């Protein structure tokens, strides 16, 4: 497999379809770039956070799942394997098939230099904030 590695000061613009050779990944430095996946897709969770405890006890939580998925990127022009590369965006936390709780993917902390339209590409290790409880959601898988 041949990964496509992006590095240095690089700002991608326009419609681009990026792909590694023979099934390789698109990486920023040594870290995989995050891509959009289907919200709540079983087995495709990109990360984990803490459960949202709503409604409050003694009632049981509506969706106590801790898995997270990025389902919408603010970028829709540059793809990796036909999936939009994430440059901030919307995510969801919860159980597979429901993923009830919305969140916002934060600006990349793992990639300060490779951008799409001047917004840093998010990479594995970046995080989101789950809106109902303000807790972090950390991404450990790219979705590629």
C-alpha cells in the first residue's frame, strides 16, 4: 500500500480527489486525515466520548452510547477515497443506529499546516465538543 502523505505549508483549493496507491490512506504527516462517515453506522465509530445523561436520574438516559461519528464536514471540495475530508464540522455521539447527541468538530490540534481553503484538515487525535454536555469526543479512527 502506498499512502499519500501531505506535509509542509500546503493549502488545497478547488475540486480534488485524493487517494493513496493500492488502497493506501491520505495522511497529514504521519497521521490519517479524518473523513465523513454515515451517522450511527454500526462498526464504523471514529471515536469515543462520555455518555450524555439526559434526562437526569432517576430516569434512564435516552441514548447512553459513547461512540462518535463525523457525518458532515465544512469541506465539500476535497475527498479521500470519495469521502469528504474533514475541516471542522458536525458529529454525533450515541449508540449505533441512533447517535442522538450532536457535536461540533473543533479546529485541528494535530495539524497546523495542511489546509483546505485555509481551514486545517482534521486528523486522528483531534476532538469535538458534544453540545448537550460540553464533553470532549476524541477521534481515534479516520473512517478511510
